[in-house]
C-alpha cells in the first residue's frame, strides 16, 4: 500500500489569460501535517478548491486518497473534509443542530449519529456548548465547530483554508491542540494554508511556499532554513528568499473586512 494520500501532478488553473496555479507538483504522506504558505494571491485557495473538487483544473491531475479529482470526484468528496476560509456554520442554530445537519448530509447511519456528534463535540472541546446558539460562540469556537462538522464522517484527509486567520494566539493554540488530537487519534492527514509562519514552524511536518502560482520551495522548515546557507536563518528569511517579500500576516483589506463581517454576524 502506498504511503501517499495526496499526489498532485502539473496541476494548473487559468482564469482567462491569467495563470493562478502554475503546474503544481507535490505529494503528501498519510498522517502528515502539510502547510501551504504564500502571500495573498499566491494561488493557495485556488489549489485547495481544485483538490476538493469545487473547481475544475485547466490542466494536470491530482489523486486524493487514490481517487482522481477529475474523473472520481464523488469518491474524493467522501474521503475528505473541507473547512473553507469563509464561515460555514449557521449562527442561528446551536452547535449540536449544525452537526446534526452534517451527520444527515454525510449519510451517517441513524443509530450512530448521536454518538458521532457527541464525540465530535468532545473532540473539539465543545461539549459544554453544544446546546448554545452559534451566534454566541467566539471566533475560535466557531472554527472548532467547523472542524467538528467537516470531520464527522472521519475523512482520511482534511483540507483547511487559513483555519486560524483572525484568531487571537490563545484561540489559535486551542484550534491546533484539537487538530493535532485529530491527527494523533485518527491518523487524519492535514493539508492547510496559513499566513502564520510560527504555525508552520510548530505544527507542520513539511511546508510548501507558493509564489505566483508555483511551488518556490518544499521541505521541512529545517531543510528550508538550511537551504539558505551556513548561518542561522529563520523561516521568515526563507519566506523572503523564496517569495520575494515578507509574509504580510495582517491579511488584505478584503480578508480583514470579511473577518469583521463574520465577527459581527457571530457576535
Ligand atoms: N474566480 C476567479 N476569477 C479570476 N481570478 C481569480 C479567481 N479566483 C482567484 N483568482 C485570482 O487568482 C489568484 C490566486 O488567488 P487565490 O488562490 O485566492 O490566492 P491565495 O489564496 O493564495 O490568496 C489571485 O490573483 C486571484 O485574484
Ligand atoms: Mg486564500
């Protein structure tokens, strides 16, 4: 059996004459925590949308859990979970009710639904909050609920698009603690994008730095730091070297205003 759960080969996506993702090639191993880094507009979200079968590639191919994203999209969807950057839970429902909708959507056996929901709430540290309206949740709790929701069917591979953007450091740590639990207990492979270099440093087995739609660097954080030469280099130096600028962790105006809108909607 192969140890590879995600295999991307020359994957490209064009929008008109503009190439957003340019011949991307990389593999991710089972159980790996893989971080895709890059400035705004590097092509990270477009990549995740293709891998989750939401956006057809212009050319190239990827296999997710052994299934082709172009010819076996339904099988791919069953094997994965996806936490999009935008809020994907309903604020007017309780945490429990949000999960129940997804338990039905994923067609979990009726007898198992309650146990799975209980377990998912517990796994994400939300047991005490399951019966509260999501509009009362903090940003970190909303994120953890989204992770619970996207893993109810125990996917082999979980895609997360900027899972901790806009969260304070304590909420970010809590989200990560639960993601690591998920990996350690179920062997779930995590493929995520981030703006936070510290996050890549603390949690990723390997990272890829994307720049103008291409993979500019790929390896462990240590390997990439060593690749710059003999003296001590930080991951920030690595980023500047391969992406040509410092990573702007503040996000774009669009990101920030989207966060604000979310914060307003969710109290
Ligand atoms: N639907 C679309 N139509 C046209 N251009 C797009 C579309 N989606 C993304 N792009 C462009 O592709 C580039 C990569 O976008 P994206 O994948 O969202 O980057 P990232 O997630 O790394 O910030 C950007 O220049 C963006 O404007
Ligand atoms: Mg993005």
